[in-house]
């Protein structure tokens, strides 16, 4: 079952002709490593240092951009509802949009590759987030106001354009339900009217769990499902499963994560938990059940099977 197209899918990315300057790195070694690290997206010949650098910079860049986008939208549209802000933020975090910004900054011209990297939204999206992460690494926490001012100025006209498109979209589709937002489900409403006002999405219903010893033990127990799912994909010669994560916007003990697992190009299962890791493992469990793979009876062969048979034979003799 594939996910429905987002609300902004039919809308072309807004175009602005205002020139924007690319950040001038003082640390040229970091800048060189930033662009060289993109190689790992297409080649396993890249060094471990390049792969680790790209993943670390992308993680930082994603976090910085998520925070800046949230703060910017909240300050620009203080009267807008959470669903509206979430919809606009979703458009501003789309891979195609990040790839657009990467091209606008001319980052694709700095990649030392022979193939046409400028044609790949996936590569350029990762490059843009890694670029932001590299700036954050060079400037540190003291330079965060500089990063905030630079990228908020870059994103502001796009936010205004998407807000106008969203208003038009809602006016043309007044009966559409709000975009699903993962949130902990509280006690059931006491009246039918309250039930009608509360939009509930069953896949996201879960109770808040504490990070107790029992919860940690449960996470360890379900970790086997992800490993088994990876083994299944390898055995069937399928691409490795990928996971998409989304949080409910809360902090601390109230945070909930929804993990959706994609196997061979299709979203086949989702699960919700209080941590990303547990949500990932639970989604893997549901995926295995959906494809008919039984984890406890996973086939054992070769040396492992011989050891198991020898152990069973020894127990029977005793």
C-alpha cells in the first residue's frame, strides 16, 4: 500500500530570481570533505571517513533545518492552527524542495563526480542538509544566530508562497480531513459531539510508555525483527528496507514516534512507540507478518543447524 500524495504535490516549487550567496567556508578541508562525501550515495568505493562525515553532517543539518523551519512558521503565522503549520512545514522539508535549494545555491556544481548529480533530487537533498550541517559544525553554537538569520531569510518567501497555496487548497477542498499528526491518544471523549470533533487515526493510537527497565527489555526483545527483515530482503534479492520516521511534535516523556517501513518500493507496515528505535523494530515485526515471514521459525542452515542438532542430541542422551 503506497502512501497518498501530499497536498503540495501538484504545485510547482515557487521560483525566485533573487541571487543568494553560497557560504564561504574558512575550513577548506571540511568544505572539500563535504562535497567528496556525497560520493557514498552512488559508490561503495568511498572511504569510511567520507560516509561517516556525510551521515553526521546530514543528521545535524536535518535537526537544524527542522528547528529553524518550525520557529519561522510559528513567528510568521502565529494565528494559524497546528495542522496548517504542519502542512507548510511538510512542503518545506520535502526532498525535492531541498534539491531545489541545492541547485539554487549551486552546490551541485561542486560535486567532484562524473555523472549528472544535478539531476538527482535524492543526492542534492542530502547534499543540502549536509551543507547546513557543515556550516553548523564550523560556526558552532556561538554562530547559530548567523545560521538562523541566513536560512530563515532564504526560507521566508517560500513559506509565504506555500501558505497562499495552502489557503487556496483548503478553500477548494473544505471537507478534507486535517493532515494526520501523530499524537498520544487521551481518554475517550465523553460525548458524541466531542468524538466528531476529534480526528483519530488508528495507526497512531498508542499509550505513552515510560522509559523503565521493562521498556528497555521490550526494545531489546523486538530488535530481532529488524534483523530478520533485513535477512529476508537479502534472501529474496530485494533492496534493503527503508524506514521513515515522524514524531508527534511533543517533547520529553510525551513524545511518540511513528515508523513506516518500505520494502521494495511499497509502504507495508507502520508502528508507534515512545522511541524511534522501538517504533522501527515494531514496524519490522508488522512487516514480517504482512509478508508472511514467521520470525520464530526462521530457517537455520549450515554450521548453525549442525550445532543446534548436536545440542539437541546431547540433551536427549542426558
